[in-house]
C-alpha cells in the first residue's frame, strides 16, 4: 500500500510563469519552441496548474528568474523574491550609464518612501 501524499497544487506556479512570460513579451509558441515542449503543455501549466516535469520546471524558473521559495515555503520570507531576481537580471544586463540612472531613481524612491512614513 502506498503512503498517501497530497499532490502539490501548481496553479500559483503556473500563474507566475504566465505573468512573467507576458512581462517578457514572449508568446507561448516562442517559449514552447525554445523549450521543445508543446504549446498545449505550456498552456496547461499556466492555466490549469499542470505539474511540469522537473526539467521544464527548471527551464521556466531559470528563464524568468522566478524564486521557487515563494511556492514551496510560502510562510517563510524568501531570500530573494521573484521581483528581486528579475530586477537583478535586468541590472546585470545594463551598462554603467543605465546603472547610474537606476541608482539615482532608486535613491529618489527611497527618499519619497522615507518621507511618507
């Protein structure tokens, strides 16, 4: 007799993948072609919470810099949120000029938020 194990619900993961894919401006067809999976499989992951294979799971989280901590440990504070990972990836691709602009913008936002406290 097998030990009863509740199935993990991948709906939140699928929604995060769909949001990230759209944010990156990628079509489902483009992503599925590059990952060698069917568009229907990707649609089922995104919309129905279908459990992806481990390789597809890995490919998607690394492609979109998604923190898996938020799905597996929802009550813990993730070391880096998905938003933070995506921002880090963008920063890594910027020139020094772009980084100076982002830094100045971030400092201004921090000042405004400090004043609002």
